[in-house]
């Protein structure tokens, strides 16, 4: 079975699962695993790897509308090089500091490829789930889409400096906290914007009408794509951008924009489930990032 089928199978046994993080006694807990061959292109520094790995878990905290408290990481590699290990920890610590959390350590192990597993903890007494979107709400996204797709192209071109810069993202914890009071449903875009919209629709039993003119695509995507199809594939389906995709009443949009430290784009609206998920009136495919075994 693929990843999504496996998650659906586990959901029946794990009722606390299914959102970006589990909620236990006003704490949110999430964990992620990244591998060198699947997640860190050649040229990725250990500093970027530490930042990105821990940032991915902090992004899940953000998607619940929670404040970030702490993170840990397990670091596994064929050998332990002092400079690489120190750089990884520095990246992990600094991404935590960027969202007012603390990096508190982890574990070391031997492995045939560089692999890291991270866990982040947050706190909220009013979490935002994926299941509250209602017809009439507006669909929004923070920041810009396509950064990671562009980063991969720069790595492939040998421009590791630009690739690393784009790979280091700021988890939207502050934006998530600002949105928590008004958002009706929320998740992060780690699996891609299009797939996130499909997942929100499934959880909320609704449809979405997305307007491409309003989708915020990162300027870097223009630098690495030369046709419209590639441009939209990078922005909508590649994933790993770690922005927040959320819904809220249209009446709350300007308040949310004023409160969020990250720009917010209104990209569509929530419809009845029978309407499906569309982009400019045409079906938006459920295609995005999939973790390989």
C-alpha cells in the first residue's frame, strides 16, 4: 500500500492521529523522518538539514495553531563527523530559536545513509483541526509556493548556495497562532498545495474552488521553469514548502491579515462537497509529494 492508504489504515486504530499533530492535554506532538536519498539533494549542508528537519516538525505545530515549545532529533549516519554533527545541531537550534522554541537534544545511531527523525512539542488550549471548513469560507495560504521545487533545480544545476537558501524556511508558528482564533480548518503544505486542499476537503466533507490568479508563487520558480505546465507543477504539486493552507470566514480575512506576520493570500472559496476541487473551473488533480519507503 502507498503512504496515504497506510495512514487511512492506521487511522482506525489511532483516533488521535489524522491531523498535523496529535493533541494530548493541551500539548501537540508530532514526529517526522527524513532520509538523505529522498529528502536532501547532493549539496545540502548539514546545517540546512538540521534546520529543515526540525523545521518540518515545527511546521506541524504551526498548523495546529499552537505555540512551539521544544524539539528533539535523532541523527543517524554511516560515521560521525564532528563538523557535520555540529552544523546539524546549529541548524536545529537556530530554527527553534526563530520560533521561540528550544532545541533540547536527541539521539545518535549508526545507519547506512544519513537519516534524521525529529519530534516537536507545542502548546494550545484551542487547536485548529482539518475538519472545520464550511461552504462560504475562504481558502487562504501563507507566504509563497514553489520554493522547494526551485531549490531542487538549483541543486541540480550545481548552485548549492541558492538551493540551501531556499531549503531553509521559517516555520509559520507565529502566523498559526495569529490565525488560530479565526481559522476553521488548517494544515501545512508539506505534501503540496493541491494535495493539502484535497486532504482538507476529505476531512471537512466539502469542496474547493481555487483561482490560479490569486495563488502566490515564489519568484524563484520563474528562474527555473520555462513553460506554464512546469511552473504550475512546481507551485501546486511539488510540495515541501511548509506554508499554512487554511479556511476562515470571509468576514475575518482582513483581521487575520492584520494579525499575521506572514502575508496571506486568498486563493479560493469553500464549496459544497458535490462541487469537488477545481482550479479555474477545471478539476485540480490530487497529486503531490509522497514519502518513499
